[in-house]
């Protein structure tokens, strides 16, 4: 069984770290007057995504699904329709 409290604490710690990195980038931008490279220091799931994509990604991460669960988007170009795939062998 998943230790939900432990996973929630890890997720909160990761979010705080991401926010700290973002604040450091913004402070560097203000200090130098140049746009900092947003690719540096941020995890891959935060790069080159629209605000809507970031919100959807954050909502999906809050579900804290095990890694064995796969997501599929059956309608190409429509992210509103998501299927979660789990095989019986996975124990769910």
C-alpha cells in the first residue's frame, strides 16, 4: 500500500523546491536585466508548457498515481479526454 502521507510530503517538498528555483531565476532576471534561461534549473515537466498545460499537469500529479498506471489520449489534439490504463497483472 502506498504511504500517502509520505508521498504528499515528498510532493510538497518538490513543489517548494520548484518555487524556490523559479524565484531564483526571477531574481537573477531583475538583477541582470536580461531574461534568464528558463530551461536551466527547472524540471522537464515545467519546460515549454502553456499555463493551461501546467495546470493540467499539476492536477494530474496531485493524483499521485503509481508509475505502473499509464495515461492515453485517445483523441489526438484533445487533452480533455484521458484514459488511465492498468492491467490486472499490476494488482489494481
